């Protein structure tokens, strides 16, 4: 299927569906690269950015955090598909994906350095750079799934990739706990490990090399016309997009505000936040890993994707409701355990589902996956924008701290994400 607005004469040579099964070494290094990426980009989202901003401006911390995270997510919204588009057309001797993995990693590290060392203005600039760089990496790394992995293995490999997110968060939170309270270490230790794993993947990778004579011309006007997928022409892809968007709104609400939930509602001391977040992340990671491996394996065995994605979104929503209604830390952990199990299944199977419904897998896999990743990035802007409405419900004196209402709403968004999966027709 040709992309609208791009003539067949300008399209690159279609990529053949990979047939050779990938080995465990490739899967290991592939998983480590994504693990490192999530560690670098999500540790600030989960812990260190909130602590950094709270130190600089404790009075306006929630507002500033929303602004920084929202603007960063806006950059991610465009950086991912744009970098994916150019990755699909890269004719470098290093390959199509490798230059973007290495270059994006360097830009991301620079951004985190600015966040770790600057004032509030520099933090904003640094976070925008970090989001741009790491989303370039994400676009290229995710495109390796249809590039390198045959359909028969994508459930299991996606399961390994899905584990990278919670394990990356766990590793990042652990590093903040043992950073000695040094802000520089909280940001740069995860960035350094992410760079190491990116280099190792690039050394192992047998990257696709695109013949310059077969490469599609860079057509920015054409790209702008294909930036949004027509739901009528690609309904399954569109419903998968909506499902992930809704679930990730719920996830973004939890990840963005859980530190303030622990401080303001459960009355955890700020000095105890790294320890409590480590415990919470251990619980979340444990159940996410179980859900991811179980979901990916069973999905491949039964050659079915929809039932697992649908059920996972519902389970995740229930976990968010438990978190929102919790009155102590143990109840909060129970909610995280339930939600983590659902999140693990979802992350494992959803990517395998999406690679089966890409509008233009042969010619624009990275670009289309980049568009799909908007469903992961956009909620980071939407959640801070709509969260104040739920936080203000019933709050006296403009306190805007009704985290129970916020997390219940987050669970509802995730449940609606399950409903969206039901409309996908082209995948079992």
C-alpha cells in the first residue's frame, strides 16, 4: 500500500518480511538497549525531575512539573515520527537505524546534563533536548522489530521489550536511591548506562542498508500529508492507536503524580520518597515482568492478540482504581501489583498487534511506528493538562490535591482503552 501523497516512483524498495529467526544474543542486546532508553528517559519522569523541581521551587512544584513534562511530551509527539520518517530514508553506510540510535543517545545525554546542572529555564531546555534525542532512538529501535524479527517470534520478542520498561524504571529508581542524594548522579548514571547499551546493540546489529538509488525522496509536504493516518483507510491501526492513547493517559497520570500522592495524601516524608519509590517500583516491576512474559508467550502460542490486549487494559484500570482509593502505602502497593500485571501483558502483546496492522510496513515502518508512538508520548502532555480538573474536584481553598479522583479517572481512561481494542477486525 502506497502512502498518500507519495508517488510509487519515489517509494523505497519494499523490505521483505524477515524469515530467519533471531537468536537469544540479539534479543538480549535488543532488550538491553530499550531497557537503557527507558531508564534514561523515565527515571526523571518517575522520581528525579519531581525532586529536582521541588528543591528549586517547593511552592509551585506541581505547576512547574506539569509545564516541563507537558512541553517535553509535545516535543516527543513530533520527534518520534519525524525521526522515524528520516530513518526510513537513511542511506548511510552505517545503516538505516544505527545513526539515529547513536546520534539520539548523544543528544539525550546532553539534555539530561542540562537538567541536572541548570536552573528552571535550563531544565526546560534540557528536557526538550532529552525528549528529542531519546525519541529519535525510540523510533529507530522500535523499527528493528519489523526489520529483524519474523512474525512468528514477535510476541515473545515484544514480551522481552515490554519488560524493558518496568525494569528500566526499577533500575533508574534504584540508582536514585544509591546516588547519595547527588542530583547529577540521579540523571547521568541512567544516561551513561543507556549509552553503553545503545553502543552494544549497534555493534551487534546487522542493520538494513538502503541503496541510495532505491531511497524515497525526502518530501516534507508529502510527509505532512501522511503524518496522520486516515482512519477510514487504516481502521485497525487507528483503533490500536486509540487504545494505547487512552491506556497511556491513565499510566501518565499515575507516573507523573505518584510522588505527590505519596507526599500529600499518604504523608510520606520527602526524604523517604526514594526508598518508598524503590519499594513501589519493585512491586510494579515484578508483576509487570510476570505479565509480560506470560502474555507474550501465550499470545504466540494461541496466535491471538486482541483478547490479551483487551484484558490487560481492564486489569490495568482496576489497579489504578485501587491506587486511587488507597489510604496507606500497603494498599497503594496492592494497586500497583494489579496494575503492573495488566501493564506487562499489554506492553508485550500490543506491539506485536500493531506490527500486524501497520498501514505501510514495507516502506514506512519506522514512520508509521513513530506515529503510533504518539499514542505513548501525547498522554504525557494531555495528562498534566487535564489532571488539574480532577485534582480540583472537592478540594477546598484551591488546594487541587484530590489524587483519588485523579487515579479513578485514570482507571476509566484505561478501561475505555480496552473497549477500543474490540473494534480491531484484522487481527485475532
